[in-house]
C-alpha cells in the first residue's frame, strides 16, 4: 500500500542534533497521518511524534521541546528534527503512515548518541 524509506540516522555526540527523513511512495492520498516511532535496545517500540495531513502535531512527553516533526507534502517526505540529544535517544527510528488499511512501517534508521 505505502512504502517508506528512512534516512539520516547516524552517530552524534550528546547535546548535538540530527535530522531524519522519510520518503513515502504508493497510495499517498489514503494517508491521514504520519509519525515517528523508536525502539531502543531491549525495549518495545514507542511513540516519538505524529502529524496529521492538516498539520496537527503530537509529541511524546520526553521529546517535547527537543524534537520537531514536519512534512513536505509536495515531496511526500516526513522529517524529524532532533535537538539536545542524549544517550537515552539511542534507538532505531521508524517512520509510519496511518490510513484506512492500518499502519505501514519503514525499515528504520539507527540513531546512536555518544556520551
């Protein structure tokens, strides 16, 4: 239905910044929201942030004030600007889309924060 490819992950020092990108393809008109989720080593997937097609955003408490989710509708691209990173942000970050047929997931991009 929808294919997602994440990029932008890597190694960053504590206090630094990173910008993740997610390019969507497929049945784009069916999407009503997109989001970022993450899975830290030994933990389950958790919500990072979501954004609706009309631009409303929602953030997990631990990410408020540090992360910013945005999108470029013309290019079918989702972004996550990550600032003030710390070691607890180390995880695989996944892009997701929500639509009538459920949720589609990307393969993820690794973010590692060195302390």
